C-alpha cells in the first residue's frame, strides 16, 4: 500500500489519510445485527475457509473513488476494487446459513464488494462502508509491476 499511497498523493494532489490495508468480508454491524445470534465467529471463519477465501487469487480491477460534498466540507474515499469470486460465494453462504438475504433481511450479501480502502480525505473510512461498487466508481486501471 505505501507505493499506492504515494501514487495517489502525487496524482490527486490532495491531503489524504491512509488506513491499514484490509478487505472486510463481513462488517461488525452486519455481524452484530444479523449473524451473531445464528453463527459464532469460528463458524464464520470455517465458512470463509470452505468458500476458498483463504487461498483465493485476488485480481485488482481498478482504483475507484467516491465523493460527498456539503456546505463547508468535502469528504472522499479512494479504494481498490478486486475480482474475487469466492468473496461473493462466501457472503451468499452466510446469507443461506442465517436464513437471510431476502428483501427484509438484516444481511444483504450484495451490500459489500471486495474492496480495500486506500485513502480518505477526512480519515473517516467507516462512514463509507458497506461499499457496493458500481462501474461509475472506477476512474483508473490498476497495473501490478
């Protein structure tokens, strides 16, 4: 992430905050509101391993961003979007296991895309999660050297 962070700063010319690199597969709010009464963290980990997340090949798709402007403040986030089929499979399995995923469910398997937050303008990355990626979010390809 440090080379990517330097590249973002150089290209965008914005003061940025850089969180630790992580790809959440289930958010704490999702776990607390929909999963905790049905599955333990260990059962969730077992399901992730069964879905193949542990050995998944993670392919970057693009660098993406979102912005939110209000009077006196501009918030923004930059994130890497990945192609990880096992990610979606895992979230679908969680929904099936807890009996959720429907229109009235507290757990939407499609609510979170496989992303890693690279930087934010204000340091508050949690306000942007869950991130469901759309094509309009991407603004640059990612090339691994």
